[in-house]
C-alpha cells in the first residue's frame, strides 16, 4: 500500500504501531485473568490518572485510554467489531475482527491494538502495557 | 476593468440555435420524421422564469456578435459554450436523444468553434444510454481539439456516482476531458427537492444546489475519483459556499462510516479539492467582504473556484463586478483564469495581445 493516500497511511500505522505509554512503572491490578475472557473488557479509573479500557482480544490483552481524541467521549463504552480494509473499487474485505472500537458519540473507528484512528493520518488514542502477574491482569503505567 | 490585466476564462456561455443557425441540418435525416412527430419530447422541468431567462440587453445566437458583445467587451480570453444540448439525456426516446446529442456537437463544431478561437465547445451525450454516450464522447473529442468537456445536466435517472455511467467517465479520462455538471431539467423525473415540488421558479432555482450536493456526494462515495484518478469535475451554476459544508459533513461522516465504502482511500474533502471545481456564477454575495474572503478560504478557492458569467442569462455576473476589491490579486487570477486554464489545459495569452485589444 502506498502512503500517498490518507487511509492507506492510517492502516499502515496499524501494522507498525507506536510504543505503548509506560513512564513510571506503576502497576494497577485490573481483575483476575479468569474474569476477563476473550471479547471482554474492563474500564479502570486509575487513581490520579486516566480512565483506561482493558480488552481481551482473542486471548491477548490490550489497553487504550478511555478518552476519544475528537471530543473527549468515553471511547471504551463504544461497540467492538471488525472493519473493512482499504480495498479496490466496490470490494469488501473484512479485517481486524474484534479489535476495532467505534466511539459512542460520533462513531469514529479506532484500532484497540495500535490505538490508531482508522480515518486519517494522525489521530490515535494512547495505548498501555498490560501484563498478567500471578493470574491478575495488570496495567503497567 | 477591476480585473486589470488578468486574463479571463468564462466557463459558462449559453449559445442557442436560431433560424440563421438551426440544429435540424445536423440531425441525420433518418430522425427527421421522428422529431416531426414529437419524439424529441422531454418532460421539461415545469419551472420557467416568469420574467424570461435571456437578458433583455443581450442575445447569444450569432457567434461573431457574441464575440463582440461579450468576449471583446470583457476581455475574455476563452469562453466555454454550454448549448441547450446539455439536457438531451432527458429526452424520452433514447435513440432520438442520441441523435440530438450528436447534432448539438456538430452544430458547435460547424458554427461556433470556427467563428472565433476563443470559443471552447462542450460535448453533449445521452447519459441514459451510457455505451452510446461513451462512443459519442470519443467521436466528438476527436472531431475538434476545442471540444473541451463533457456537459451533463443536474437531473439524471440515477445519481451520477452509479457505475452504469462509468463507461462515459472512462472515455472522459482517456480523452483527458473534465465533466461539467450544469443545471438542467431538475424536476423532470422526480421532484427537484427531496421533500416535494417547489411552487415557484424562485424556489426551484434557489434549490438547484440540492441537486449538485446530491450528485457530488454520490460521485465521491461511489469511488469515481478512485477509479478514474485523473478525472476532473466542474460544477457549474450550482452554488459555491455549500462546498465547505459538504466537505466538512462528508469527512465527519466518513470517519464513522468509512468501512461502508472501503474503496475510498482518502478523505472525501481530499478527493473534492483535487478533483472538483465550482463556478462563481451566480456568485453568493455575503454581507461583508470579510465574509466573502472567509468563504473563499473555506472552499480552497485558490484551487476550486472558476469564473463564469452565464451569458446571456438573467442572472449574469460581470467579471469586473463579481469579486470584491479586497480579494488579493494572485487569488483573483486563480479564480478568473488559472484554475480553469489548468482544468482545460489552456495557455495564458501573451500580454501583447491583451494590450492590443
């Protein structure tokens, strides 16, 4: 795909995402891993920090800031689904099943794994490191 | 002249046939009986200006007289002709519509283009027969180098983004000719507004922008500019400032609904600024010059806005009056000449000619 086109550039960044935000090493317990099954999510209001959504996508844990960069909506209250990849004319190519979240206020799409907005070159939501420590899903901030 | 030494391209001049220059000799004899028997009928829009459409002080039936009265008078370097044939797609009978399209093209080539090198012709086709329309586009484009665009009406049986029209756009892209969408027959197939039929010409004419918006949304969303990356579209006489609204609204919706048209690889506004032009006439006249300048900024006028007069129609805009003095000179030149020159592949005149005229 050529990055000359805006949407191609957006999806290129899905493939090579930025590093997650991890500054202090502060660890926040989310819940026992047994309570966050594939397809589930938890929203964690970090004391003195941001609200963060933690997702289990196919057995892997991912976390994004619960704030839409557009108008500040609680992004992680949106629906999770697939999307269609940039395609040739009048073709539908489903992709990214279970990892695309649609903001509850305006419906703008974000990839939960990379945090990339799927509609322009630069929009993104912060992502965070998630680990399982002693059977507990844990955010590392 | 407010425009000083800036050359001018008028994107909208409306020649008519006349007893001196009739259309009939350009229609193959095989269709004369059909036309005599009423088979050239179309439903018409049903809205006519109660005060007439042609200016009382002007006429556009004689190419040499129009060159003197209009091109010379306003120092117009090129004038794009848009004949009544731009509406042949609304002819009830498909074959007669095809014959009329060819006739209008040959009529321009026979009478108007040879009369003055400043005239540029518009290719009329019957969009209701896309295969024939593509053939006629190629024929007419090859018949004269100054046939410079495809001319289609605002009304159509399907929105212009529909893929049934793609063969016509493919022919345009091959020939390197833009599409010009001009009002025509809105209200002949369905209501000219999505809500219901207007009750006056005033309502009908003001609402023509609605059709343009619908057609542009369709052309962008269906991927016409993705499929034909060199294709350009000029929206003539359909309004100006709504373009900013449409770009912003379409972008915002696209951010949520992109996955329903995944073949769009750019933001709608990006396709529009690169592929779409609008003409000035009838120029919207905001309350202040500051608002006017804001409007130009919001629509990227330095790329998108082209000058037009609509000569000799009732809502004519003179080049000397249409742009406020506060419009910067370089932007004025983009609007009056450069944008259309780039669209049609035209050269600027040498200044000696302008000085001599």
